[in-house]
């Protein structure tokens, strides 16, 4: 079962091959109804509109007008690239270990500490931005919808 362009369960129409997959349909804001509408005539509200306490998490205009369908369609069309990258990474792990087997270790303690600190900060902010959407999705549409 797939989602249609407005988020209802139905057969998903395929985008035209010439469609701009990154930017997706243009989005317009209707102040009277406090909703957004894209060129597919899909009307939606952003999460911060339903939960005003989240508004400080969305300071940029491009975030407020983000169209998730465009990125989803991009990911669907180029899914094979993710598998190729994963296969290359696994090959790098195996070949890298063999290449470094007889070599001296790199002295990367300070770099690795900085890397871990930055990764922790990035993960914290990722959690802060992702958790409200996940909780909203689970509580309003159920677990299946949140993992599809």
C-alpha cells in the first residue's frame, strides 16, 4: 500500500522524469486558513503550526516551506545509489583492514575526541528535531505509518 501525493493511502502516481526532485512542487502559504498548498493541490499544516512551542526549532523560511514529498520521491528514484554506497563502504572496511595490517597505527587520539564531541552534538540536535515528528506521527497515525 502506498501513499498518494497528499498522504492518503492509494496507488502513488509516479512523477514525470523531468520533475525537479530536490525542490519539488512550489509551496504557497494561505494565511486565511493557516495552511500550505503545493502544486498538486495538497493542503497541509506544518508541525509547528499545531504545536507552537516548536516554532523556535524552525527559524528558517526554507524549513517552514519544506515539501517532504519531493525528497521522498528523490530517495525512491535513486535508492540503488544508497546500496552501491553501502557496498563500497563494506568493501573499504575489509580492504582497509588488510591494507593497514602491517602498518604503524596513526596517532589520532585528539582528532577522534573532537570527532566524537561533534558527533554527539550533531546527534543531540538531530534528536531534538526528529523526536517531535516521530511522536506526532505515532500518536496521530500509528506505528505502521511512522516506519513505512
